[in-house]
C-alpha cells in the first residue's frame, strides 16, 4: 500500500471539499481517504485535486488521428497526449468510416485494453449511420444504413465499453432496442430528427446526446427538435464541448439551468493537435487547419477541436460559472455513470480506481495519476 498526502488546497470528494487529505492506494484503487500522515506529501499551494477526467470523445491527440491509426500504438499515443491534461479514462473515437476500419478500431481497442494501455476504457464509433443534413465534417461517402453485418459487428462482445453515435431517424426503433440490449451505449448525434423521433429513440434505449447543440436539429418554438427533446429530458446524458467556439456560453448556461448538472458530460472532441504542435492535418482527404484554438476545414466547418479536458474543466468554472465540484462531476463522475462505470471510477472515494488530477490555483494541469501511479 502507498499513501500520498495532499495539503494546502482543495481535494474534491463526493461528500465535501477537503483542505488536506491522505489518499491510500492498494492494487490501483483508493483504499482510504483520511487525515493521516504519509511518506509522500504534495503541497497543492491553493490548487485543486479532482477525480481523473473521463473523455468519451477523443478523435486524436499527440499528432495521431484514430481513423488513421486504429492500432494499439495509436491508442497509446493518443492516451499519453491527453494524460498531460488530466484525462485518466478515454474512448478513442472513430469518425464515420468503412465497416473494415470500424472492425479494426474495435479490435484495436480490445487489444489496447488487454495490453494495459493506460486510460483506455472502450471505444466510440461516431457514425457512419448519421444524417447528411447534419454531417458536420464527416465524409458523406462513408455513410451507410445499419444492416445485419454492421449490427453484428457492433454488438459483438468486447473487453471495454462500446459507444455508438447515430441519427435515430436513420434506424428503426427495433434496431435501437437490439443495440441497447446488446450493451451498446447509444447516443443521438449528427441528427436532423424531429422532437417526436428523438423522444421515441430515448424511450427505446438511447441514453446520450453527442455534443449537445452541434450537428443536430435546433430548438425552435414550434419544432423543438433533438435539442428540445434533450433539454426537456431529465435523465439522458448530454455532452458539451466548452471551447468557446462550438457553443455560445449563454446557451450552455441556459441548458445547465434547465437540467440536473450530473446529466452533462464535458467532452473535448479532440483532434491530433492536442498535445502536439500541429498546424494542419488530413481527414479523409480534406485539409484541416488548426488556428486560433480551432480546427477548421478549408470551408470554415468546425472539425473537432483543440480542446483538452483541463481546458474544458477550466471553462466550465470560469466561463459558465459552475462550482469546482459540479465541473468535476461533469468531467469525471457523470461520464463514468453514463458508461456504466459508477462503481469503478469517476470520484475520489474508497474502492474506486485511484485516478486523479492536480490543478493549480488557476486550474492549469499540474499532475495526473492513473491507478495511483503518476503518469504526467
């Protein structure tokens, strides 16, 4: 057993925020949190210790795009890049691609988990069963219907979690029920569904919304769309990209006032530029420019982001006005619950995986621990 004492700061636990705490770690899990002494002491210097961030939408990082490198090595490089910014659990995310690449991504994630790649807890397949009308940067030539072969591929048992973003208007309610029954975590995204279709999909088993407000039918007073269905619902989990470009701060503040805070997830939608000095990269033959903190197609379409989870957390507090505890819940506790991992990770509590992040007074990343081992 090892024990680390954190002093002179703020340690966010489910019950309260502690000024000082000793965290004992055994077998990669938190054995106890108390006020005992230990052999190692970390002075937080007025900063914060929060649960390790869990990001359900990571397209790339460290100069690597998952679509181009659906391999153990690619996943490891992406994970190491994001660990520098406090991400201790992530889903490498595949932007709409062929069934062959989807199969490689699923198999690579299994192999990465088997190999012990730090932080990899599953995979997110974003598309290709999505709407051309709300395609965003996705390549419509990759889009397809959900046939039996693809359904069999997506529902095959896996070592980690499998999340699928799809447009509910592109599938039947029976398809949704079959995917949900097989354990696939379903999220509405890149969808032009109307309100009734979105509500029916939620009732059939869709439990998430991928990057709320972006690439979906908007909230209009006579046509509430996907956004209206999501904001009205009090149980579905909604991802938010808080980079200041994808969603106006006022829209975020309205959303978080309308729904329980623990039903929102902070996500990055990160591209290869996170953790790397990348001025441009290629996505399915399209040149993507990285400028001013944004990733843009040459036509100005947003193409993911250059956001990291520490930045998302910081923006939640400083721009949106959330408490540090609520921001920590959105960055760690809620995504763990959404993925069905509430009893495994997502909080600083005995019995959970010993993942945490040290932040400075101004909420810059200062250290990351995964399973009790400092990795960044």
